[in-house]
C-alpha cells in the first residue's frame, strides 16, 4: 500500500513522498492542453545499432559509447529515464512490457528506457513516451522528481513527472516493446508493486 512505501525504513520513501507531493500540487495549477497525434515507427532506423553514452559512477561522460545488448564493463554506467504522465484526475499512464523482452517480460511500468547517445535526460524521456505510447509530451509540463544510481544494473535512473492531460484511446503501442496500456492511481501502482506486477525499474525512484 502507499503507506508502506512512505515508511522511513523504505529505501525509496523520500522519493515517493516527493512524488506524492508533486501529484497533489496538480490541483493548484491549470492543466495545459496538448495536441494528440498518432505515432508511426520510423522503419528506416530499425537496423541501426542503439548506442548509449557511457558514464562513470559519478555520472560524468567518459566520451565512450556502448552498444545495446553488450555487457557493460565494471564502473561503466548509462542513463535510464521514465516518464510518469499524470492527468488532472491523478491518473497515471502505465504500459505493459512485451513478453518477448529479455528483462521483466509482461510486467507493468511507466513509459521509459535507455537514453541514446547524445540525448539529454528530458529529451530521452519524451522520446521514449512517444515511441511506446504515441503521446507527445510537452517539456514545459515536466519536472524531474528523483534520480538514483543502480550499481547492479549499471544505470542512473531519472524519473520525470509530466502533468498533462491524455486520452487512453489515443495510445499507440510500440511493436516489440509494449502490449497494453492502462491508467492507474498511485495506490494502484503501490499495490501492483507489492504483488510483483511491476518491473524493477519502477522501484528506482
């Protein structure tokens, strides 16, 4: 439950408090409109290798690149981003991972993934959301509410909150990445985490 996530002995308690505070602040601000568009995958880029910027443990760029799918060396990290999209009713958009994924197949999470070489954190979050859901996010609606380092999986995890209206009917899933989308309240996500239905990335708040 949400209360369990906010306990002081929970390693993610402070991040969850910040996130809950950000969600509650929505009621005090007008919700912007946005253009609803349907995303079409760029077939011309399907054969291109995905490259990541390699960071050191202090998040400094090393100037080296990493090819997705290859193991990262000890001391090397890359950036992973997630977009928490919340509407004026406090509903969040979450997606279900394709069962063919190597990690966490069939698990629920917020739209996100690895930042590409040369991408900034916010830029990557907006791109991932567009690719996985077809929804275009506005940078002016974004706020970074947590950032952490995960040594076991060699990642820095940035979580962005987008306070923006969306229509679940406009979601266009990305083949090979997402198979389902739904809205969920914060307490729904907390319960899903307890039941083991969310990817581990969701816990990196």
